[in-house]
């Protein structure tokens, strides 16, 4: 589910509604914030881990891997890298970024194959 276009509380209300209808055994909720959140808002979103099973976040500022690394480290739920690796065409650059951020998951997309 894409999030980040509405007010955070409104989006959390939608997720709470879905979760009230379906348990985590019945439905796994994954959200993609598309880099819509500032770092502080992303931290606030992560505290709702009882609602979310897995959250897919782009780096809040797009160019601060240390902030993304902090989110991955402090998150009570798994975090996946999405578009962060696209545009890093040299294998060593991708590896360095992964070594810094250390995400629990990565999302593989065709754009990663372009050299």
C-alpha cells in the first residue's frame, strides 16, 4: 500500500481500520512511503509497529544513507530498501550503500540491472 500522500494520522487510521478487520495472521500489511516522510515523521510512523508488519521506506531525504541506517537499526519492524539502489551503477557503490544502511530486506527491481 502506498502511503505518504495524506496526513500521517489519516493514513494510520486507514491502516488501523484494515487491521481491525484482518489479523496479522490473515493479512500482512506492507507500506511504501515513497520517501514522503521526513526522518522524524518516519520514526513516528515506525512506533506503530503493532499495526504494521513490514514497512518499505525510501530514505526520507533521498541522499542521507546514515539516516536510513538509523531507521533500520531502531525500527521494531523490518525495513526494506526500495529505490535507494537504483542509479548506483557500480557494484562497489551498491555494496557500500548496503554496508552502511544494513536493511533487513531489499526490493529488487528491473532498474537495478541497468549498467
